């Protein structure tokens, strides 16, 4: 038991110290429990086969699916539109929005999505990011309490009950306490928290897709010689292929994109052909995006009896017509050692070898209007391709500089596609399976994660990147700690102490003690690790006192998500630290009143909703 206590204290100390990654600390702790003979091999590695760990990993993939297909970006931008020019209204919307989103998407994914739009909105509306970013982080932490899958501590608490022979929590059961807490958070920031939030001037005006479009239009004059044409019923193009007409040589016109009027995914007719090739066939009412001189466009309109299709304002046109969740644009700068120096390339061409389309070129900050260009060192090019190919181009050709983050921009595209609805439908399917308990939670999450991968909502290569392996490994490695706490009797002693000193007063006092002990841990170590450590202690305390373990496990889940006092308690707090220019004491000042409100609300509502 004393060896167990020493390992436990050292583990907590290493978590708080923060010198080593939390997953490394958890693995070292797990190995220590085996090497000291406290746990067997099976018990040591039991966490890696635990259904909780598997379910959490699958949920990261589902959340990534919603992010990659545009739902989180769309929601984030809608929040900003609804706020208009009202700072209080924007504050309420971003706090409420982050809370609702984090009920279905990971807290980290929610903040990652809302961070750039919140910063942008703050500057545009005349306030500072430091006035909005902490509410976004705290709102996401609170919103995780709306659903069973909203945050790992919920799943850990529910599964801990099931493992002890009790019934777990239903999917929306957490909302009975999570919704009131979210409302309290919104009211707190609206009427009190906003006043004490600091005013820090930061230099972080974000570069979003809209501003990038405006910059590209000026730098590359993409709006020049850009047209959309419609294939009419009398056009000789009907039923023919691009190779039959030699547009490049005969007319000096490049075909950039083609939109079908009658797409049908079942017979292989897509809505868009993003990169038409020589075998692409023209169908009735196709909308063809082309680039060429005005005289050449007039000539092919006459020769092929094509109609001129109306363009939207050019920024909106380019964003809606040339960028989506799969296809994007980026700037490329050629270095002196690049293999491309000296080669001749044509604007508008699609290079199958590199899987990119060349839309514009600039030299010495001046746009190049020539159709064919001899590449020089320092030339900048605007390219179009799939986000994945743009990212791979950056890795394959070290002497090409890809400006910006293609992967980051891809997640901020709000246009919805067919895959967007697949991702949303998958989320609804998972909720259905969990609400009606058709299959175990881990199976439901795995099935839905599989749908996300099979349908291509998230490429497999990005799926693994979307999983927070630090969290997954840490949870898996900390589960044996919970087993060791019970096996050595430490958990029983802690539970007996709580019962003796607090439970003897009243079950509510026990509830308060568990809340405070858990929230102290959560300020310094990961909320999942905190929940894993406290779950066995809380259950033993409840059973020793002869009360239902459900209210105390709800208290564990809530208090594990109340890391409001430090920037290191959760990833979301850390994400807004530098973006808002916050200091450590800002979290204490703003978070303490909110934590007190959560504590009082928990002690009042939990015994009413889940009687002892």
C-alpha cells in the first residue's frame, strides 16, 4: 500500500510539473505498478483493451469527420453572422455555440474551429480577442457535459458504474445538469465575467479564406480572363470529349472546372469534375469554368453556341466555385535550387504528374499575364488541387515553399458537400444507437467511425492524425492505476475517510468533498486521468455509505471538467492562452467565481435529479 501511495504521489507530481508529456508519465506509472509487483501483466495492459479507450479513439474520428466536411466551420461562421456588431451578443453566441458544438465534437476540435473566427470577429466588431476566447474555452469544457460522448470523463464515469454492476448513464442524461451549467456560464460571462476579463492587445488578426481570396485577386489578378460558360442544347460539344476540340492550342483557353446539371452518384455522374482531362465528356447544361482572353472566349461562345453564365462577386465566386472540403488553393514560391527553374509552364494547365492546376503567376510582386511562363527563382504561383495533394507537394519537393497551412484552411471551408451530410448522418446514427442502447457504446462509436472512413469523409491518413493519441494512451495507461488503488486498499481508505469525515455529516457533504478533491486534481492534470483516479474512490465511498453511486459519479464527471483556474488543466485552456495574451492569474480571477457557481449548482441540483 505504501509503495502504491509513493507511485501515486510521484505520478501526480509529474503531471503537475509538466516537464514530461502526460502520456509518458502515465506509461511510466503503469510500468512502475508492474515492476513493483502490484499488478499482473494482464492488469497492467488492461487499459488498452478497455471499451472506454476504444470508444474515445473512435469519437475523435467522428469529430474529425464533422470538421473535415465543413460543419464546424459553417457553425462557427454562422455564430459570427448572427452577432452582427453587438459585443455582448457575440459573447453569448460564441459561449453557447462552443458549448453546443463540444457536446458532439471534441472540446479541442470545437475550440480549434472557433478560435480563428472568434479572433477575426473580435477585431472586426471593435473588441479584443482576450474578451472572448476564455468564454469559448470554458464554454467548450461545460458543453462536454451535455451528452455521454461530450467529454471522456462522462464515458469513464458511466463505464465505471457498469463495471461495478450498476446501470450507466443514457446519452442525454448528462444534459439534465449540463444544460443548467451551460446557461449559468453564459449568464456569468454576459453580466459579470466580461467585466473582469482582461483587455490585452495582441497581434493576431487571423488570415482567413476570405482575406486570402482578396489577396490572391490582387497579387495574381485571378479575376482577369475568368468566365463560366453553359453548354446549350444546340451546342456541338454535346456528347464529345475535351480532346476532340484542342481548346488549348486552337483557342488558348484552359478548362478549369466543370459542373454537371444532373449529377447522379449511383450511375457515376458526379456533381463536379474538379480537374477535367482529355477524356471528360460534355453533357447538356454543363457549366464550364474557363480561363482565357475575352476575344477567345467570345469566339468559342460563337463557335460552340455556348451561353455566358453570370458570375457572383469575384471573391465569393472563387471561394464557392474553386474551393471546397476536398479541393483548395495555395501559394507556391520557387527557390533557386528548385527543379522547376528554367522550365516553361502554361497558366490554366492541369499537371497530372503533380495533381495540381496552375491558376496564376507573380514575379517581383507583379502578376504575369503571359499564357506561357519560363520559371525563375523567386516566382510565386497560385495553384489549385486537392488539399491532400497540396500537402503532399509540400513534403515531396523541398525546394518549393507552400505558404500557409493547407490542412488548416481546409477545415475552415464552410461549403457543404455530399460527404458533409454523410458525416452528419453518421453522428445521428451514433446518437440513435446510444440512446436506444441497441449496441454497446464502443461498438456504436467504432461502427460510425468506420462509416466516416469508408465513405472518405476523413482520409485514413488524416484519421490517425485527428486522434489525440496523447489522450488515448494516457487514459489507457491510467486505468491500471485505478485497479491498483482498489487492489492495494488505498481507494478503500480514501473512501472510508470521506465517509467518516463528510458522509457522517450528510450525503451532500460527501458529494461536496468528492467535487472539491476532483476539481483540485483537474486544475493540474488531465481531466480524463482525474476521472480515472477518482471513479473507484467515489463508488466505494457511495457504497460504504449505502447511497446510490450515480450522484457522486455525476459529481466526478462535472468536477473533472471544471479546470477553470489554470491554463494547464485542459488543452482548450492552453489553446487560448497565447491567442488571448492571458496570464496565469487571469484564469484564477475569471475562473474562481464560475467554479463556485458550479459547486453550488451541483450540490443543489444533483441530489434532486439523482436522489441518494
